[in-house]
């Protein structure tokens, strides 16, 4: 606990990267001090990084151009990314993800549902 009596949770900084050669989009929110990487959920072209707190902290989209074209997100948006964020809600049967990508003059949103195996 800090001297002022308030608990502080430092975070690793957010990481955003698009690799056009391999067509991979990577967004990671980082972990709090009391949180670590636990494992991945592999859903085909979508890989989710889970924390020891059961939260989704990172998203990797393989074949990003094809995966995101259904959401009207183009290669130029991916190449010009200035920021990105996501919210993920885990349910027993699925994970719902709201992805927001910001480029120079545009902001695009994708709502993604991931079915979980029984």
C-alpha cells in the first residue's frame, strides 16, 4: 500500500502493433502488478491472452485484413493505426469483444462473438 493509504496498481503500458508482412494485428492492455499471463484461448484467426485474474488482456488477429473486412476495416486503416482498444465480456458459452481501431481520420468498430467449446 502506498504511504497515503491507497493501494496502487501499476500497469504495463498498452501495446498496439500491425505487422503488414504477416498480416497480424496485436493489441495488449498490459497487466496490473498483481496479475500475470495465464494462457491463451485459440479461436482460429483470433488468439486471446488471459490473465491470472481471468481477464482478457490481449488480442492477436491473424489474417487481419480478411478477418476485419466484414467490419469495413481496410488495410489502410490497419497501416495508419494511431490507437486501438477493446472490451471483452466472458460468458460460460462465449466471449463478446468490442474492438475499436483509430486511424488518422477514421474510427472503426467491430463487434466479435467467440463461441467457447463445451
